[in-house]
C-alpha cells in the first residue's frame, strides 16, 4: 500500500521557497520601476534645465529692450518669445513646451515669464505615468543705471574735407543722430535718465551763456582757453577761472613742429549742457559749422566738465551732473566721448619748450584724471580719418579694453563706432 505524504503544519510553515520567489518578483518589479523613474526624472531635469536656459535668454533680451526704451511692450514680448523659441529647440524633442507668458513692468524694470511644459515618460509608463509636468517661472528685476555723456566733438576746419564723397562734418552729424537715437530711450520711465551734453571745439570753445561764469566775466567773445599752468582738474570756475584769448600767446604748441599764426578762433557752435531732449541735441549738432585749428584739450576739459559734479551748480536744474558717489554705488555711468580728425596741436599758455602744456599732453593727463578711482569716468574715443599721432592720443585717452577706442576711415565706420559706443553704454547700464 502506498502511503501518500501528508504535510504537517510544521513542515508547511517552514518551507519558504514560494514566498521568496514571490518577494523576489515583487522586488524586481519595484527596482525596475524605481530605475525607470530615475531615468525619466533625469530626463525631466535635463528638459527643465533647457527650458530655464531659454527663459533666461528671453528674459535678458526683454530686460535690455525694456531699459533701452525703443520698443513697445508688445514688441518686447514678441522679442522675448522669439529668443525663447530659438533657445528652447533642444527641449522640444523631449516633450511638450508651452508658449511663454511675458509680463513687463517698465516702472520697476521687471520681466516675468511663465512657461508650462511636460516631459514624456518612457520606462515609467509601466507604472502608469505618461507625462511629468514641468512649470518654469522667472521673475527678474533689471537695475537700470543713469547715464551722463559729455561729447567732445571736433568742428575744426579740416572737418570741411570730404571722405568718400561726404564731408566729414556731415558724417559727424549723421553719426551723432544715430548715437542719440540709440542711447536716449523713446519711452522714458521717469525714474532713470540718459542725458547727453555737447562740447564742440576747435581752437577755442564757445561757452555761450556760461562764458562769464567760467572766465570771471572776462570773456568778450563767449570763448575760453585752458587754465593757468595746465591745471588738470575739473574744479569749478569759482576756484580756478579759465583764461581767455588776451591772456596768452596766440599758440605755444609746436608738438607737430609747426606753430600756426593767428590760430585762435571762437567757433559759432556753443556748449550744450546735459539734456535728454534728443531732438534738440540733434538739432544743435546739425547746426555745427567747421572752422579753426585743433585745441583738443579744450574739448576734453569741457566734455569732462559737462558730467562733473563740481559743475552741478553752474549748469543747474535738469542739466546738473549727478555725484561721483553714485558711480561708485553702481547707480550711474559717467562717460566722455572724444572725436577728432586731426592732431591736438593748439594751446595758448606756457612755453614752446614745455611739452606739458601741449594740447595732446594736457588731453591725455585729463583723460587719466577723469578715469581715476573716485571719478571713474568711462572714456570712449574715435579717430576719424586722423593722422597717426591723433590716433595715439585718442587711444591713450580711451578706457582700456575692447569697444572703447575706434579708428574710423570713413563716414560708415564713424557711424559704426558711434553706434558701438551706444551699444556698449547700454550694456554697461543693465544688471540683473
């Protein structure tokens, strides 16, 4: 007789082979699922990173346009979306990318961008997860610095010459118009200012209504020359008045081995203090006429004075330059733009053997003084169809680094230089 085995309760409870197999199967599934989730989560992080990069690019473009002030809100939003679409392309292959919602606040300089996206799951679909939502929000405030620019513009007789069929003085007028249009916002916020002042110079500089103050009431024609002993300062005229034609030799500067006779001329174009009225600034420059020799140091001096806090009382009101301390606080940019087509070769006070009184020597010394710590003026310069020594002078004056000095051979290159200066200033004034 065959006796069938009857499992006892004890033996059944001690046999774990089936439960181990079951647990192993469950753990294998869990581990597989966790690995699948990890892989898909990594993909989600990668996609989110790409979307964030695209949002950052869009936000920066919108922030610059917002502070630039040339575009409407709708145009800025469209610009931001264009930047986003261009930069988000790699992420679109990984899932669904929503349209960015762009909100602007001109008063506070803020750009908010929201994007709803999702990544397609792969292995995690085993657990019923088809997609993973990826919301991205960006709220950026772009701090806008004020800008003050003093422009020392050459209106000497050689600016009547033509280059490639265009008079140099006309090329200057066109270049300045583009500079002003590019730099001064069309839509002003009311909280930040971009102002430009004009210091047209030749062998003298015409201060117009400011001549009496600058010369202790001694200027008879509206013009002044340099200070005594080549004083390299931006002090107000109340402490160190400027001299006039009657005070010095006709020309003591023989830096180019030539001393012209009857060098002094008082140009008709007058100094224009800081203003944000670009139409009136353009009109003033369009009225320039070219005459006289090149006392470039006078242009440098008054380009500097236009933005110096020392002259805030003299110019006053909306034309009063702000303090140097705001530059150090990162709230203001003070800049001088120098332009010439000739050698700085005309000065009036000193001796012919003292090259410290030469026009170019004084100009470089003043550039160094205004760039020094505590004043921190940014100096741009462009030599326009100018001889080598003029190029050397302006290069020495310019702030070191790319984008501060240009050598323009014709009208097109002069316009490009002025435009690049405006772009550089715009970039310098924006921080996120």
